[in-house]
């Protein structure tokens, strides 16, 4: 694991979700009032919409970078927790295939 990847990507507006990667700076999120990830229970996803976070990035407000960093750290902690559980249950290979498929079928890839 690259120890700074989650926060580096988040500060630039790229977040990973249970459905793959999205780029929050994209205009497509201007009126999207859903959380970054509907399957996430982090502070950011519980309290802020994609539209609001996109707005924060568009006006260069540092809070946008902080909120996406919080989400990304939570996402990666959960990812490792789930991987650990899959290893203990002897189903890591299936877990890995499922996660890679989700990331390859991302909403946005650039």
C-alpha cells in the first residue's frame, strides 16, 4: 500500500467508493445531493452531499480536501478490514476479484 495515496488522491478530488472511483470535481455532481458513497458510514458520507463537496473544490475551500480525505481514510480502513475477514474465512480470492471488478467498472476512470 502507498501510505499517502488515499489522502493525496482525495486532496485532488478523486475518491474511491464501494462502486469504484469518482472524480468529485466533475460537473456531473453539481446537482447530485447523494453522499459520496451510499454504502459508507463515514462522517463525510453521513453529513455532506456530492454537490456540496464539489462546490467546495470549485471555490478552492480546504474543507473539500479534508472531507474527501476523511472519506478516503475510512474507505481504505474498511477495505483492509474486509480483506482481513475474507482471508480468515478463506475466501480472499473471490473478495479480490469482486473488488477489482468494481474498480474497473468505475463511474469515471480519469
